[in-house]
C-alpha cells in the first residue's frame, strides 16, 4: 500500500479499468507522490559511464554522502574509449581524464567497475542486457538518452540528467513526472532484408522526432513478438529519437530464453519464482492507453535517412521528398543532396557497424551474411566495432572474424566508436558515412561529417559495392 503525505492511500486506477504494463511497473516502484509535484520513484539499477557522472560524484563528495545501495550501481567507460590499443594509455587528454575519473570514483564509492580491457567491458547499453543486469519489471536509469534500450527486457528504462544521477547515487530514488502511455503495434510479416532497424526508422519517419514526446511507448503486434531480443533492443534503443521518454516490450518466452543462464540472472528456485512474476508483466486486455497507433509490416522496406535528424528517412528505393518542413532545405544543403533525387548509387566514403543500436552478435551475423564471398570496396573505409568484449568473443567463436577478414574487413575493439565524435573514430568533414548508429545530427560523427542511418544489411551492401545499394539485391 502506498500512502501520500496525508497518510491517505493512493489510488492509481478506476476499478473497471485495466492496467497497462507501464502502469504495473511504475506503480510498483512509487515511494510517494508529491502533491502537485513529481513522483518519488525507486530505481532498481543505475548505470554510470564516464561522460555524465563526474559532477554527480563531485556533488556526493561535497555533501559527504555515500551511495545508498552501491550493489545496485554499475560503472563502465564507453563513449571516450578508443577502439584500438586499449591496453595502452589513452592519447587524448580529455578522454583519458574522463575514463580515469570514472575508475577513481567507482573505487572511492565502492561500486562495480568494468574498465577498459575488462572481459565484461563494452557499451553500457549492450553489457547490461547481455550480463543479465537488466531484467523484466525493473526501473533502470543512466545519464544517457539511449537507456531506453533496456526496455527490450520488459523494464521501464530511461535517461536522466547529471543532477538526477546524483539523486539516485544518494537515495536510489528519483523525482519524475509520470509520462503518458502509448502503444505502437506493427502487424504482419517483415519482408526480405527488413530488420528491426528499418522498423524503427520507419516509425520515426511516420511520427517525426517529436511525435512521441511525453509518452512511454509499449511496442506490440506480430512483428514485435517475432523479433529476436537483439532486434527488440535495437527498436527500444531508438524510442528516444521519436521524442519518447522510453520504449519497452512485454517480456515473453523469447525474453526468458535470452536471460536464462546469464551472469546476473536468477538461478535455481529463484529463477522459477522470477519467471512466474515476469509472466504477469503484460498489459491487461482492457487496459486503456493515452494513445494507440497501428502500422503494417508490408509498408516497410530497408530504410535510409537523407537529412540531419533520424525522422528524415525514406525507403531505400524511394526518392527524397521534393519539399519538407522547417529545416528541410538546410538539412539537404548540409547533406549535399537535392529534393526529389534517389540515393541509390551514391558513393560512400565510410561504413560504421556498431553502437548501442547495432553492435550485437546478430548485427555482425547480418553484416557477414552480405559480405561473405565478396570484397570490401576500395573507396570505403569500414569500422566494425563490437558492442562489448562478449560480442567480440562470440564473433570469433562463430568464425565470423574469418568471414569478415577474408572480405577485407578488420574488427576493432569495443566502444561507442563513430556513433559520436567523443573518441578517435571521427568521420572527416564532407565525407559520407553509412552508419548503423542512432543519430545523424550535423557533426554527430565528426565536424562536417554527413551521416546516413541504416541497418547492418544496408551498411554491408554499401561496404562491398562502394555505393548505397539495396541489400535485397545481394541476399
């Protein structure tokens, strides 16, 4: 029973109204509701990386505070880590300072820290699920907008600011306004060469980058239920790019099979107890959402972006629109494209496979399936970056490294890499990159860099042909 400050029981729903999954998880974590204010929400898991956490730890130190529940907090560098020579000191002084500071803070406050070259290191949004740290029914936060990735586990996961990181360090709670609920259903069967990344890019083009602002999105429908966990992680990762507070998928047998046996997954009798609870985590049949949208899989083909936000996208066989809204002309000018033109056949300079969006084993399998028996195009520089050391190990166990090397590709060391210009992997000004990452803002991959967002299949097709190519021609 949850009470307000007047010691009166808080009633969350009408007696005849079903509960959404979001309501079920949120309500279970409410500590108290501030009248005419935010909700005090308990947080099960806090992830800290090197970029947004230093000021939070400084604040704790200044107030003489210790972490309330250090065993619920996990730290690892990912944004600033180089993807080569990780066994050596980082050359860039700013990156080195941030990575070293996280290590010191984790040690001082008694937190688990997976540093560079640690077998458990990688991008924090890849490592959390693969180690079983992110579990159904949890509330999960990190000082990073793409924390929504963990929603694929059936968790309420969202990014927070630095002051909020400090709040969770100190109290394992956070003050939040409860978002509205939205359900997006995608029905039917995905066509040849269409992946979860294409589904996400399609949704962004339909909703725009602000269409889900103020909402927490539950993904549903036949397409989502048939997605692998890697696909769901990609889909949920991109929720923030529609403006959503986060996105998630109700846990099912696919989820349970993915989690079972992972390092931090429940074991033995605790596993059976956990699964029994996780099976209750679904929206009631009579649940009422603030907004519902439905899409058909047959309308989705492999996608690419043409502008400077993730919502400016088209099917790979389509032409750039002849006109658009605010910023349309500026975006095309930056990208050096013209209204009405097709992008098929455009020369590509760089290809990037990786990021918390597409740096998992399934993404490397997809990329390898296209390049197998072919050769990297001479005009393309390709960066293939696993999302974690665990992914790197699996690539080698499956022999994908040999396939990639035979085709002329090299595998780099784990990290955020060319997703954002915070490490050595920057796309030079004016060069065109086909990237499996999540954002294509001006300068996102480097000052003046031009970015086309795409799936691993589209990226692989570009890497071996040297131009933007429909991957269905190579499958």
